[in-house]
C-alpha cells in the first residue's frame, strides 16, 4: 500500500467549533477518521498530522521525503503568506494537493491568493471535507498511470 501524509495547518484543530457556518460541524478527529477509512478503500494508508506552528509543518514535509507517495495539505492561513512552506514543498519530491474546506475565493480578498498552489499538483477548494476524499482519488488516478 502506498502512504499518504495528511497535514492540517493552524486552527484546523478547532474544526467543529470554529465558525461552523464556514467550516461545518465535522471535528478534526472525525475528518481524519473519515480520510483514513476512505483511503484504505483505495489502497492507501494515511498518517495524519496537525500543527499550528509553521516550523513543525516544514519539518514534517522534509521528513516525508522517500516515505510518502503524496501529501494532502490544508495549510490554513499559511496558504496566503508562507513562502517557507512553499519552499519546503518545492525542495522535495513528494507531490502535494492543497485542500481548503471553504471556498477561499468567496471569502475575504486576502484569502484569494495561495503562495503554495504554484508548487502543488493541484488545489481543491470549497467542497467541505469531501475535498480531502477527492485528493485521495486524484492520487489514486495519478499512481495508476
């Protein structure tokens, strides 16, 4: 089985509590369980990681090299300004799919730009927690080719 790393960034530990009208009722623990189970149905194992700290996310991306086939990442607010996370992704050989629960393009203007997207395989926004499942499917199709 191929391995996928699921990285959730700042404030995603507050899912289910923080702005449920924007992010829904699903908690981070529920989301992780759903993705682990869904990925297993598609012959992937998933390791989950969440941090509110940029350096921890960077270290985790670095450590993923040669261990994971892909990374699904919701970088949270780091999306819009973390050139350090962007550089960590660009310096590695593990493909990354960026996921956002809310449609960032329908929100505040500062959320419209991702400095991370140009070094990712793709970006999924606005489809709630289903976006994470779509990322699993995208990796499945990518690795079947």
